[in-house]
């Protein structure tokens, strides 16, 4: 199994799955348990309360589904919509593309709003579509908060404003897979109806838990939504919530204890501090990219993502060669360019439980790989630029002052 | 998190999730990895080959889906059937009931064949229904190999024979959740079209991987099946299999390494030895129940399950009190009676990576609990009966001879 | 490494090293840390305070030495005595023999008081020797609290009384390796001058930490003791205690965190409850031995050990064959007979973090092995006898009531 | 326990204990086992064979002692020497000082050869002392291969040459604590009589195993050496080696399996590749120090250590402030200056299972800390210098080519 062994640690900078903190690995290092004993419901009850905090909601109802982000998407859609329902969805990169593909294959009538990859969702078109939809045929606005393929963060507050401006009753469904716990996200304030994330992203757990949170309005919609579903059906969860046993089918005991540990770390650091740290690490990364003379795939600063940076390489370089070489020579895992930007960008994931020195090690590795593939780089330039920013901004570790 | 701490180990004898061997816990004790690096596809390729062995198939195509048994059911149904399709399904206990419920909610036309709980599937009715169905309106025969609620194992070879006798083309879909890797199961020989299990059962892993295996005929059916699905869609898997990257979305790195370790243990012991061990432990359990003067919920020997024994308690005892007390006093986790047999039976799960002394400890605990709740039992009687059987039949541990 | 793999768990009933609770395994599942950072001294400070509680001392000074019980013995002796010093030591089994051997090889003048193996220390002879020693040539009385080879517990309160009766100033050195945290031990009340244990015994940790506790009188003696030592020298520890850095050389980070977890479990259960549990499990074991018609190696009830039971086998059986077979057939680890009782006894260790059902599984295994080797045993008889006792005496698990 | 929690990983660059590879942490994540079962002797036998390879000896006899480096020293001395014996020992830093202190306190007559801290052992004086010692009163030449306090590596081949030049029969005792498995070390070729290391150094294990290897000549000497010892006595080990049970007292089961995993990693990478990697990382570190305009505490290139670099800070900076700040702000653990160089140097440990990007992250951290404490540094300068070297020299990871 370790036939790919290399000395030292793997430097994991793909935008998911991300590094798991040792405290969480420890918490998950355990045997199975009877999930029908009093212990697991008691644990679940607290987890459901606490997980609402990462969505910044007090009115939402969370579901911890044994699935991935793709399943969480499906849960959000099939519980709130019926086949044939019209949705608006923004195609701005590979993951928004996949969600749109899912919406279409699940039988919804998707009104796709395209942008160039590297740009954010075109919210002006959203406004005009909503304005035109006086009959309220649009049942849901579906948007990826952070497009992981291009490193683009959409402005959710503005989406809400537009919905409000037109007093449009459409549901507001948000893919927060690569944003929640890392970017500023405010479910209640922004009137998000379903928000979702996956355990292997900013929560820094293994893959396997799709976390979906539904507003009262979404729950209401779920009562009449006609999409076929059983595994993803919220009704089954709600029935077991009421019974106090919480689980319609077997959860992963390990992920429950892992989630407990992950939330503990986030609350200890403070969610807003976690978000600030993501911004700090992302800013450092962007300064390094600039110092290298390379372009961010994200076209405008307003869309810059604090969880992933897609770096555009010069035309004479194949970006996948960078990723391959990083792994083969420096034990560094970077993200590939996907689909339209395949070969053109590589991605640095800087989300999850991570600190400055880890990122600087990664940036140093990227510099060497860039040189390896023939890019004329001054080694140390990007690290220096990021370091200068970090040296000015990194707070003392609160627990060690 | 350990507020339910008790001294010593928890004795886990629910019929799932089951005890995870230390070797598997160790293998899973790890950080995330990039699932797009060459390492994970290489690992996946071997796993897909090896996992076929536990189904006893060479022609099947396996899918390792990040889901539970419920999701695996849904994957089996939605990939092979279209809404409105007629299925035959046998209601013999809580899990067959839940699968039937799923079939109905997914829009299939389910022809339910009921038996009394404690009996096996009524295959005579199957025969007569197939005989009558000269128009081949029945698209699938769905059967739970081992009903976990009542400890009933159905005769799959006979189902195949009946299908053959009537040359009926219906798909043969099998829930092997509490059977595969523990009971004799022969996908190719029995012409099973879709078989499925969950990682937390006889494979002795954490929950989170639904393992589904499709025959060529099932794959063919999947090309035209019209049920909506994306997360569970085999097509996406097949596309990535072909590309050699294997994963349409993020798998659990930990479960992949865990599966590797779990299969290694099974192959080291020998799958047939594993199955023989399950029969030995089950026989011991049944001898104990007999010695206690209690009745097995399973009504005939031909249906006796080698993975779970449902024990009927006298009418003056509430079986859930046994489960509660076992946990509160002896750190012993037993299975509750479900639905129709709630309060009337408790269940001893004896599946997974388990040995004689673990089971005898459990039986000793059951004896004490039975006495606790007022059942006039001779302490040591069941343990003695099981021990006598084990002392005659347990082989030397192969690696230690 | 797992070439000795057998299905299911190993049943570990040697009198050390003993089963490690999962909580402790988890706590130790970690990387190294800088032991000179503020974190490790802070942890150590608390541990030194808390570890005193298991000795029931408020005036003692504990040392957590990276060594085994043998090293802890050496630390006790070389810090308090000078070569040529006269000690009284009791030869009652293999471990007292080894300690005497150590005393002799370290150059002390050992006055050996022998008993038949199976008997406790002859304290009448102690009394007469102390009475005769008006010149106070005896510098230390060295006694093994619990002789692990024969399952004999000595009466320490009586040793103190005798010392007091003769107002003898000899140091009172106690090997508590297989007693502390399991048997009633009262350092301050009994005026013990040095007490010691090893991490892999009742504390239920891995091997590697010798825990030595010195009374003020022992510390005073250490100032003038002339035995050569450096690694074991308390002075180095005391110097670093004063400096607040605590460690004269590198400790095992993992064992420190493990000790923290182990103490947490003991304090949660309550030390006196832990001791009561050891008595309960030992009583059950002795009742089983009686039911089997076998003899306890310990000759009188007053010496019965609550941590290990040495069982005498009939002359036509080689006890090592029992141990070998238990391991080869039932994955059960029992203790061999040592030295004078080799071949004649096997030993059941029932110390550490253990519960009734674990022990009953072990007893069921012993029964089958006894039958395997030709002893005419009624299977279930011992388990029944122990169960009857446990069913009357086992308390509800406090945290689960 | 995690009250000192900081986001992301701790960057551990003290010269011991060092980072434990995940594979080793996994291998150690286990319960205790009976060390008298056939499994542990079988494992030990292989380990003793394999551990000789890291000493590059075929004729040596290794001992795996449950102790630290300090205990390993004591084992080397007390088994080969008698009180009053004359040794030559070189005082060049804190650890050589401590070993000399130990030699004196154990009653040997130590002939101390001092050098300025930052210089290597004065071997000219050794030559003259040996030349003068025609009566062969010098029983042992004791030398620290790598002085961890100052980052000085002594030339052992030259020591052997001098001994040979004067045909001096003195034993050649080597502290290889921070060298073996990281620096070129050749026990047989260099005629070393006792070599020793600790598990927590280049072997990358937890603390707790002192590994001592004795030449035939050392074993011969041990037969007549009169120092008192029991715990450290090789005789007890040799007796159990002969019996095939290997252990005179309880070993750490976890460390044995950990050692197995650690050796597997070293052999997979290739011991000579491991040594080359240490040279590469050390060279990069030294280039960074140079780029920063700082001085290496090691005064000449011939003594440069490939496992630790002691960096001299300008007089207006307190080096302990660098260490404190690195830990408090960047989760970076550096080594303090010790004794004569306290406050004047800080140390970067670059030994064990480590790669380029980990080290570059550390160097980036050191740069920021240097700036924090007022040193006028160009951020990125050292990282750039080291990167330039690594980018030219780092091989592809063998298993990934």
C-alpha cells in the first residue's frame, strides 16, 4: 500500500480532500459502536446543534448524510424540487457544470447562465431573469458559493438582494462545499434555503459526510416536492429526529466522533479566526503568484477565492506536468486544471486546518517545480512575498500567548 | 465523548456495525490523500479485482459507493429499473420491509409476497407468479439474502432454479448486506444480477461504503433504465473506470485502505474458512439458546441465519429491557427487536471478525442479563453448551500451528 | 508482522503487559513533540501531582522513569542504599527472586527470608530479625507487594506494624509492580519509603515507564547513598523539577499523554472502584478454579491475589501445554508457570482495564483448553460459578445509569 | 491536553525527538501482546538481525534496551569497564559534557580532552595520549560522533586510525545518538567496539528504546567488567538470546512493531540514500544560514553536522527568544542553545524522516522569526538559496518514477 512511499510527509494542497488534524485522526481511531445505544443519539443531538454554527443559522435544520458533496447536492435538489421544475444555475467552472449536469439528469428544467471560466456568476442576468419571471416559474436559484475549479467566489449577499429586490419566492440553494468553514457564510442573514458542504473540505475530515442544512422554507417545500428519493429523503431523518434516535440508517461512528473533534478545533480557534486565517493564507498565495509573474485564473479581485488559487501557466507549459512533477519529486500534491482549463492552470488548495509554514513549504515546492518545467523563476521570490505578508499579519497562537 | 465510559472493552454484538479488527483500524489511521494522484487509482484497480472474490464472481462489475446499505439498495434499483416497473419482493422482516418501502417510494410497482416474521421468503408463491407471468411483466425479483431482523436466511439457489424453471428473464437483485463475506454466496453460480453489501457488516469496516456488484445483464439493463439518479448512477463510475481514474467524485481514502486490510484478512483466513467460522459461531449460539430453554425467532432450521440470532423472550419480559440492561451493567451491546417483534426478541449479531471466546463472553453476559430480568436460568448452561460444540470443532489457528 | 493473525481479538490474560483501553491507545496515537516547549512541562507538572493519588501519598515525590519494572527496582535501591548495605528481602516466587538477585548483584548484603512458593512473606522471621538488629544494621526491608509468579499478596500493613513495633529505622521498599492501581495500597498510611510500579501493569499502558515514588525519608537517604548510578539518579530529576523543565533526558511524549488518559479513566471510575472491580474479577476467577476442581497455587486465602491467579494443574498435565494450546486454538494468552512452578501452574492475569465479560470469555477458553489437554471438566462449570458471583455483585456502570 | 493547540501541523525541527512517519505511527497504534508468545521472539529475532545493518556491522551484537540515550551510554560503559578504569573523553559540547559527567559519576577515571564549543574533538591530543600510554592504562576512548549542541561531527575513521597507529588496545566507544541512520557510520570498518543510538533520533520513533551494539571485543570485555549493573547488564540479554525468548524483562510491544516499520522505511529508501538525503537537507540549511548573513556555530566545514545546525545569532538578540517566538507564532519548534552557547545559538534539527519542503517551511519560519526579533533579513533569501540547491540535487522519489 505504501508502494508510493516517499521520505517525509506528503504536502497535501489539493482543494480537497484536505489535511486532517492529528486531533481528529485520533478521535476517529476507534472501533464501531452500536448506533442505537443511548450514546450515539446523545452525541448526534449535540452535533446537530453545533453544526448549525458553521452555517451561521439558528433556524436551519441540518442533516449529516453518509455521502459526498455530489450526494449532498442531490439531497438539496430532490427534497425541494419536483421533476420539470425550473431552476437557474450558473456555469462558471467544472463543479458548477457538474451540478448543472445533475440538475438536468434529475429532470429539472435548468436555465443555465454561463460566464467565462475565471469569472463569477453573472448576477445581472439573474436580475433580469427574475424581473421577467412575474409568474414565478423559477423555483430555485442554484449557485456554487466557491467554484473550486477556477478559484472564484460568488457574492451570495448580492444574490439575496436581487431575490429580495424582485420579491421573488424562488428557493436559494447554495453549494458551499469549498466555502463553508473557510469563507464568510451567513445562512440566516443571506436567506439561504439549502446550504451544503462535505466533510473532506474545510471541516478537515475524511470524505463521507455530506452536511446539508435546510431553512424552514426549504423544509416546507420538501413536503410537496415530488422527486423520487429515499436515501436522500429528509423525511426519514426528521422522523428519527422526532423519535430521538436520529438515524434512519447506520451512520459512520468514526465520522461522528471526528466531526465532534473537528468542531471543537474550529470553535477553539473561533470560526471568524478560521475565516481570517483562510484569507491570510490566500492573500499570501496570491502575492506569491504575483511575485512569480504568473496570472490568477480568477479574473477580478472581487471573485478571489480564499480556499483555492488557480494559477495560469504560460502557454509553453502543460500544467499537468507541474502537478505530476510536484508529486514525483517533492511529495507535493497540487490540483490539476479541469475541463476547459485543463493543461492551462494548476491549483493550490489552501483550505482546512493549515498554517503559514505549511503553505510556505508548498509555495517553495511550487517554485522549484516551475523551474523544473522551464519557467524562469527567481527561487524564493514567491515565498518571500508571502512571508512578508505573513510576518506582518499572523497573530500569536491564542493558546500560547 | 466518553461520558458513557465503562471499564474494559465494549462487547459489540449488534448485527452491525460490527467489530473492526485492529489491523483495519491501523490501516485507516491516516491523513487524507489526493485521490487524483497515481496512487489511489492503482489501489482502486486492485480493490475492484479483489472485491469480486467476496461475491464469487468473475464476470460482475463492482462499485464502491460512498453510501450505506440503503444507498446500495437504491443504486441497485435505480440503475436497472424504470419507474412503473414491476418487481417481486418478499416481506419477511424489518429490512425487507424497508427495501419494499424504498421500491415503492422510488415509483416501482411492487408485488409484495408476505410471510410471517420468522419465516423465509415464500418461494412457492414466487414460482406461481413467475409461471403466470408469461408476458414477462415482472422486471426484477428482489430478495434479502439474510433478514437481519429475524435471523432468516433465504435460499437463493432455489430462487435461481425457479427463475430458470420458468425461463423467466427477470433480473435477480439480492440484498446481501448481512450475508456477503459471512454466508455462502455465489453470484455467478446463482445468476445473481445485482448483489450488494455494506462495509460495516461482515467486512468489518466502519460504515460508509456500499459495495454493489452488477452482472453483465444488469449492466445491459442499466443502459435503458429510466429512473432518475446521478449520485448512484453506474454510468459515471464506468466512465471513470475507462479513463483509469476510477472516481467520479471523492472516495474515502481511509475506507479504501481499510478495505484493502479487510480483504487481506479475509483472504489470509480463506473466505470459505470465514464462512465456516460464521456457521460454527452461529451453531454455538443456537445451542446456547436451546440450553436456556428459549426459542429462536427463526421458525425452521433451513432458514437459520449464521450471522444473527433473534431470541424470543417469554411474554413476561420486555426484550428491550434486556438490551438496555446488557449495556448498562455489562458493557454488552445487543440488538433490539424491531417493528413486529419489538419487545419480543433481542438479537445477537455474530458476524464479522470475531472468535469463539468473544462470543462466549457475550453469551455469559446474556445469561446474567436474563437472570437480571427474572428469567430462571442456570448460569453457565448456554456457555457450556456452546463451549462443548466449539471444543469439538474449532480448528487450530492456521498461522500458529 | 501479523503472520500470527487469528480471527477476532486476542484475549490477553497474562499478568502484564495488559490490555490498553482504546481511550489510551487513541491518546498515544501521535507524533513526537519538543519536550522543551512549555507544553510538556505543563503536562508533566499535572501528571506528577495526579500520579501521587494512585500511591495514596501526599508527601511522596514521584519519578516517571523511561524504563521497566526492573529499572524501577534499580532506581529504588541505588538511590537509597550504598554497596554493602544490609537488606531483608523475601524469596517467595520468581519476581521476588529476581529482585533479590538484583540486590545481590548491585552489591548489597541481602538477608533472604525464604518461603515455600505459594506462601506469603514470612513476617514472623522479619519480626525476629528486626528484634535482633538493635544495632540497626538492616538498612532496608524490601518486599514485593504482589508476587506475580504465584499470585500471592503480602500484608504491607503488618510489615509497617512490625517495623514500628521494633522502632526500626530501616527503609521500607515496596515492589508494587503488579499491585498499584489494582490492590489496596497506601503509601503514606503504611509508611512506605519507596513504592514503584510499571506502566504496563494495572495502569494499562504500554511498557516503558517505571513509576517510582519516594517518601521524604527516602529522599533524605538518597543524599548520602553511595551506589553508582546516573540514568536512575533521582538528583537529576530533582534538579530539573526545580528548574521547572522536569526532564533530565528525553521522555516518551506518547507515554505522557497515555498516562494522562489512563489516570483520567481511573479517576473517572474512582480508584477505590477500580480496586473493588479487581477484587470482584479475582473472586470470580477463584470460584471458577474451585468449580473446576483445581487448586490455587496460593496456599491461604489471606494471600490471595486480586491481580493474578496461579492455577495448579494435575500432575499428568504440563501447564505450558495449556498456555501453548490456548494461544494456538483460542487466541487466548495465559501466563506460564515460572521457575519452581514451571509446568505445574498456569496463570490468569486479571488486572488492568478489564470487565466481567472479558474475563468470562477467558474462563470459557480455559475450560475448553483444560478439556483439550485431557482434564475431565464440565464445560460451563467455572463460567457459571463466576457468573453467579458477578450477577450478584456487578454494579451498573456509573456513567450509564 | 491540547490547550496549546494551534491551527495546522506543528513544525518539529528540534534535533530530537523528531517527526515520526505516519507508517510508524500506524504500526504502533496497537494493544499490548504477550511478549512470551512465539510471536514476539520471532519478531525480535528479525529485528536484531536487521538493526545491525544500520550500524553497518555483521559481527556486532545488538541490544534493544527500554531506555533513552542516557541509559544507552550507561549500558555501554558499565558493561565494558570497571570502576577506576581510565577513559579518554572529549568535551566539545553539552552532550559530550553529560557523557563525561556520567563517566565520572560511575566511578571511571576520565581523561577529559577539551575543545572550544564549535570545534571537533582534538584528535592530536588523543594521538599524543595514546602514544604516551605504553602501559595501556587507557581502557576506552569515548567519543560523541555528532555533538548535538553545537552541530559538530567528529571524524571516527581518524580515531580508529590513531588507535591503530599506536596499536592501542583501548575500547572504542561511540555515542551515535544523533548520527546513526543519518550520517555515514561504519561499525565494522572503523572498529567501533560499542555504538549506540536512541529510537527518537534518526530512526524517527518515539523515545524509549536505547539501541546498543557491541563488538566481539566489547562482549569479551563485558565478561570481566566489574561495574555494578543489572538493568543494563548485557549478560541477561545474552542469556535470553540463547534461550530464544530474547527478553530478560518486558519490552514495549509498540516500539518493536514501530522499529520494524521504521527499518522497513529506511531499507525501502536505502540507508545510503537516507544518509545522502540528510546531507542534502543539511547543505540547504547551511546555504540558507549563509544567505541570512549568519554564522554556523560549527567552526570548520570538516565538522559540519548533517543532522543539526546550530546558528549563531547577533549579540543583540537572545536566541531563546527566537525559539519561544517560533513556537508561539508559527507553530515551529526549534532547539535552544545549551549551556555555554545558551542565548547565543538556536538549533535547527534536520534529521529523521523529513523532506525538502518540510525543511523549506521551517526555513521560511526562521526567516520570519528573525525579522520578528529585529534581525534585518531579506525574507525569502534563505529559502531561495536552499531551494536553488534542492532544485539541482533532489532525486525523483524512487517509487514514483
